[in-house]
């Protein structure tokens, strides 16, 4: 079991450089950053009457992670999640490969289809086809990462014979963790991912069906994922989720069913943010929380 952090860098939160340095000092294995390019004013936000400022003001994840990688030596740097259907696959392939080079092979690419339909549409993405688009973009990105002359022709994505360097340090490429819930997410993970980032809800109601995974169903879903991977001859998938799940499922059981990483959410939605001066005590408390779990 590995233990990491999810941090939401904004113009009013502490520097991601400060967070990365303290995370490595305290022995965290990884640092993950979410993504929203922008929030259209007419966004239909599902969790509150108004969109919180933190969603409106997120820093770019790859610029932030490059800064984090530059001041650390061992800390893995990842997205949780990058909104692939909204992104150009050629630029994304280069950004991730560049980050993998800068970090010496420490990138984890968490991806997802997203929830904000207005945001997708502003990027020219049809919400109804975003999962098909995501699959094709991931397949194109992998081709750009691994082939000397890359070429991809899909229904939604077309890349002519192309040269693109740098290639990632990691062989064959950085691990891709697919976020999401719903009836098709496990198939997505096995088809073109290396692991799963479920959005687990501890107080599930049926109106959230398809958006989040009920904690009661999570162990069975992980077992299904592992069976599906085995049937298709794929390696055992990674599974990453928030540390809050330990309030309902003990750490030993999570390890037994196949969870590979737990992350602590720092200065995310619902918080008042964290200043540079508050980073050290905040992360020390997060470390104490992990140490209490692991004994």
C-alpha cells in the first residue's frame, strides 16, 4: 500500500512547490492534482447551489506538477484527474512525456471523462460521446508515446504519420489510471488503462448512481475488475482511492482486496484553503493520520 496526497493549487492556496517539498520530506509517495480548464458561468453544479471558487481557480495540472517534480527527487506526480475528452491528444502526449522526462519517470496519469457538460461543450466535445472520444485519445496518446512514426485513425481522432519526441522515461509509458463509476468503467480500465480511480461515496443515494461508487459495492467491484483483467490476460490493475474509505473498510481489508494507494485530500472542496505557513502542520497531521492507520 502506498500513501499520497491530492492537492488543489489555486491563486489563494499555498504554493505547490511548498506542498511538494513537505510531502517528500514527510515520506508521502505521491502528489496528485485535479483539472478544470475553466468553469462556464451557466454550469449545472451537482453538489451545491453555487460552484465553489476552488473549481473556478485551479492551476494547470501539468505546469504545477512540473514545478513539484523540479524540487523533489522521489515523489511521484500525477493527475486526479486529467479531462482527456477536452484535451488535444497530441499536446497531451507531449506534455506528459516531457513531465516524465523532467521527473525522471515519476508520472502517473489519472484520466476521466468529466462531469461538467458546459465545460466539455466549450472545448468542442459532445458530452454524449465523451467516453468514446476518451478511448480514442488515449489510444492515440499511447501510439505517440511508443512508436517512432506514430499514426492513429479513429472515428473521432485522426493523427497522420507523425514524429514526436520526447518519449516517456517509463516503459512502455506512464501508468494510466481511469477515473469514474457506472456500469462501463471497469471495462474502460481493462481496455486501455492500468488501474482504477473510483469516486467512492460513503453516504450513497440512488440519484448518484453512475456518478459515484457506493462504498458497500466497492469490494465486489474491485473483485470484478481483477477477474476481468485476468480473463483478458492483463496485469492486476492498480486501485487508488481516498483515505476516507478506511472509516468504513479497514486498511487490512483494503490491502487484501487489492487497493494499492490511498490519498489524503489537502485544501480541496469544503476547506478554506491553506497558506504556505500552514502547509507543514497540515501535512504533518495528514502523516499522523496515515501512521495511525498503519501502526
